[in-house]
């Protein structure tokens, strides 16, 4: 049986407490009050309530730590080296449309490097968790990235930006290059779960541009602890800063990078 540290237990307990409200509100999704943050970008009362619960629970456990939160932004703590990085509802659009594919994700960072993280899917009760140097797990089962070695056998995931954005034109051009080379492409609308699924070997690779740190900090650690490679899409090492993510096993990572580079060379603006 996998033994979770006190730090992982704190995150798991906080996520499961916040999830109670999300699951309740998901069951009454038609009654939710929503406010618009931008084009096709919504925040729900459920999102804000979950964030409040997470702040309370995590703050109680580590009162000196700071926070980086999707809705509330950065909050400094007395401990300048440690902070929680939190997305209370990754996959908000799925949630608001009654699609049961969303997650709570939390990372514990030390000097801006993730040292522990979780991605919790409350509908399936799947807790993906990892701690630096201790491996990655789904509930109590050890995770390893997929062992597939050929792109033609690979199921890969991505997410297209909103219509009308220059990034969507780039994404469509990338799909035109990638789709003929792989078995299938999936687009499910939760970056945190996409990284968790790649760490679990459900996907063989995943890429996406311009994500936020709260989307990926826990997932990046999951990938690394599951034996995968995660970098910037061009192969760089500042993935947490840029949010340009390419994740795969050690065999498929470089072929995927070359495919995406081919799309850019074909004239796609980055």
C-alpha cells in the first residue's frame, strides 16, 4: 500500500472537502449563478466556494504558507519559500455544461518548484498524487507513463484555444500535422486531468500552449514521478513559467516535439 506523507494527506483532505460542494452544485448545474470573466470563460459560484474551502483547509494546516490561486491571485505568506498553488475547478466549462470531467488540483511548491501535488476527480473519486522522489499514484496504485514506442499507436491529447484567437489557427495547423501520424487525438477540456491521464498511461502524449501555473504545477510533478518527460513545446526547460507544455514518455517525447516544430516551420505563428 502506498503511504502518503502528511503533506499529501493535507492536500487530499482539503480537496475532498471542497469536492463535496462541487458535486452538490454539479447535480444542480442548471441552477448555478455564473458571471462572465471573458469570451467563453466563466467562473461559477461553485468555483469560488471551492476556493474558499481550500484556502481555509490548507491555511489551517500550514498557516505561514502563501497561495497562488486561480481566482484570487497571489497571496504572500510569512514563509517566503513555500506556497500552495491551487485551481479549485479545472474544467469549468465542462462543469457548467453538465459534462462530468473536471478536477481540483493543488501543488505544494518550495522555492517555486513543485514538491507534492494532487489532481482530484470528484465524480470518479480518482486521486492522482505525487511527491518529489516518491513516485506517482492513482489512489493506491503506482503510476507509470505509457510504454508505447510508435506514434502510429499513440493516443494524444491537446486543447484548442477559443475561436478567433491567433493561437487557434496555430492549434489547427498543429492538428493537421499530428493527426495523420497518431492513432487518435483527444480534447477533453481539463489540462490538469490531461497531464494526470498522461502520467497514468491513458494518453501517450499531451501538448498545450499558454497554460497557467495553477493548471500544471501538480501535473508536471505527476509526469516526472511517473517516469515521463515534460518540457516546453520547443523542448525548453521553463515549462512552469511559460505554460507551453509537452508531456510524453521518453520514446515519444522527441518525435512529438519534431511534429510540432514541423507545424511551426510551415508558417504557424507562435
